[in-house]
C-alpha cells in the first residue's frame, strides 16, 4: 500500500512539475504517454456517434469524423456517401443545404415566399476550368390534394443546366415544373470532369396543423 501511494504521489508530482506523465517510459511526449497496452473497463457511449478514435503514426489518439467514402470528390476510389437534411417548417429553408463532392443542393420556396411549392436547386462548390453542362434526369411523383391514390400522377423529364466559369455558384432550379406538397422528385446526374454519380431524393409532405411544423421537408443526397 505504501508503495502504491508513493508511486501515485510521484506521478502527481511529475505531472505537476513537467505536465507529462509516462508509464513504462522515462521520456513522455504527451500529457499521458503509455508505452504498452491500455485497458479501460467501462467506456460510455458518445452523445454523437459520428466519431471514431484512432492512433496516428506516432501512437497519439485523435478523434475524426466517421464517414463512408470521400466527400470532397478528389479520389477515384471514393466510396458511397449518403447525407440527409430533414426538418419541419412552414416554408422551405434555403439555408438548409447539403454539400457532397462538387455539388451543393437545397430546397427553395418558389419566389422565396411560397409555403406550398418549392424548387430543388443545385450549384457547384468550385469554379470549373471551362463551361460545363450538367444533365439532370428528373422523376416526379405526387398526390393531388383530395386524392387518396392515383396511378397517373407521374412525370419524367430531363434538363441541361450550364455552369460557366463565372456563374458556377448561382443556384439553378431543377425540374420541368415546381415541386408541390405531397410530391417526391428523384434527380440523377453527373458532373463532367468527375466520376461521381449523384442521386437526390426530394420530398415535401404535409405534416400537421401545429404552427411551424406544417410541412416535413426531406432532402437526401447520395454520391456513388
């Protein structure tokens, strides 16, 4: 017991004087430097399970965001990434955007004020070296107000959207018409100069009569 107390005291004194404690090493290089295995008997779950803990080449533990694939589009071997933006509201919020690869996407209220109709919008995140055309295939499905079911409310369209070296960051409305309540649009497109294929699922549904929660806005972006 005396030996344990003495060792503990030495560790505390060493920490106070030098700011670093070493176990099985006389030359600690971090606040706590363990030369050997470490065991923690109880590890509580994180509040945000989006992080992983890993050691770098020097054995220093670091926290990094857990992601599937490479979101910046710089790698030919990047995997699949899925991101979502879901929120309640009276009107679509243009500040709720998703970034993946070279694309940014959002839902925008028609005229900036409509509480019923929106536009899916996309833009580039960086300027292209030259003008590029993005071909978007749009599959639209909806339920008209008062209907309980229908087999005819489906439309498909394709559009070409040109981004120049100067207007690359200007939002472009996607689709042949606006997106109404209880409607889903699935957009499929690729950006010239990259190998990534994108699929965006946009869905706006009537939610409740509670103020501020009348609509549920869903935006899911997949990058392959």
